[in-house]
């Protein structure tokens, strides 16, 4: 029965009443592209470029990067590809960008902070992206990880402009301060993308690599949903888009709730795309909005899920 339900749903992501929610893939490099294409991804919503260089002792050259990026961009002609600049540090150390002696690596010089401390590495990557996209019809977007405030967003936007990049540039919302002041961040960039893995980690002060605090990493936590709603509402007010690219988007029920909160696209591991597409197609936008309100009204993650499920199953 599950197979039949999946076979029925191909094509772009949308609710049953036609509200479009592009379903995009999270990839770590060219090797992940076939699965994304097979799943019918409408593009890439998160290209984790740091995975291409995770074992490297030295910064990759502009030519090496250009070749790797081009392979991913070529796979989605006319599609959308959102590339994240190197997100080094904490769970993803890159020796050429991050120090290994910080007392709290998750709170240290990681993500955009590390790139702003090594502007040559950021500039090389942005130039490589500009070259990789040359002559392709792909719709390139570039975003920065770990943006904390408007000043971070401004520094990133300036680096993109200086590199001559013809792309939309955006900020990931992974730090609560960026969600709380999303409208200010949006004065500098053209879109937001919520990284719910880190956003949960920083909202609950719960290390994503520590199993003992996994309860607090649950993306159904109403406090996390509140922050998602803040960012999505800010983007709507500014006439800009706000996607989700954290693991939360891969849970079909939660994908409906995120849609109801105002999120405009969902990016996930390719294998989840058919399930999210099928579930979304069974519910109207109004149902998703009611499910989102019910989830936010709950006191904990388990009750939020139960409440959303009840709305979506028409109970
Ligand atoms: C996130 O934090 O939710 C995210 C998408 O980025 P990563 O998992 O690569 O840190
Ligand atoms: Mg992250």
C-alpha cells in the first residue's frame, strides 16, 4: 500500500490544494546527486561543501573546487542549487580553517566566523562557485552557515558581491539570535534557510553529538517551532523565502507543520523526498496551518506531534 501511495505522487511538492512547496535534496557532493535525481528532487537545498574537503590538511584550490561544484550544478539544469560555503568546526573540523584547542568548539570560531577569519578561503570558494556556474542555466543560490546577526549577514553579502558572484545570497538560521532578529538579517540577504539541527542544539543548549541529551534535540519541541515561525513570518513580511534544510524537513508530518508555519521550501536527505511529497499531497494548506497551531500550543515534543497528527488525520 505504501508503494502504491508513493507511485501516485511524482512531480513538484505541493499541498492537496496546490500550494507549492519545492522539495529539495541535501547533498555532500557529486556522489549524492544520482539519489537526489532519482527521488525527483526539484534541486538541491543544501550542498554541504565542507564534506568534499573534510579529510584535507590544506585548503582546496580554486580549480579543484570549481570542478566539484560544476558536477553538482550540471545535474540540475534549470533547477535550483543552494550551496553552503564551508561550515567548518565543532562536528565538522577542517584543519586549514579551525583550531583544535577551543574549550567549546560549538561556541567558537566555526562556520561563517571561521571564514571571516580566513577571508582568502572564503574568496577562493566564492570565485570557484562563480566559475562553476558560468554558462549553466542553473539557478545558483549561496548561503552562509552560523549567521548570528545582521553584521554577519552584511559581511557575507559584501564578500559575495566582491567576488562578482551572480547568485542569490542567503543566511542560515541556526542560532536563536538570527531567528529573533530575522527581519534585520533580511535587510542584508535575499533568503533564509533554517538549519534545525543546530538551531535545536543552540536553543536547548544540548550538544547534537551527545546522545544523553537527545530528548532536547527533538525537532518537534514547541520552542523550536516558535523560532521557525518567527523566521518564516519575518521572511513573509520582507517578501523573501525561508526554507528548512535540517533533519526536521525529512519527517513527513513535521514537513506539513513546517509548511503550516510558513516555510517556503523543504530540503532533506533524498530518500525522504517521496514520503514527504506523498504526505504533503494529502493535506490542504489550511490543515497544515491548523496542525502547526496545534503543535505550537503543546507543552512538549510528544504532545506537539500527537496534536498535529490528530489535526492532519481529521480527528
Ligand atoms: C543544520 O544545522 O540543521 C544544518 C542543516 O546544517 P548541518 O547539519 O550541516 O550543521
Ligand atoms: Mg548546521
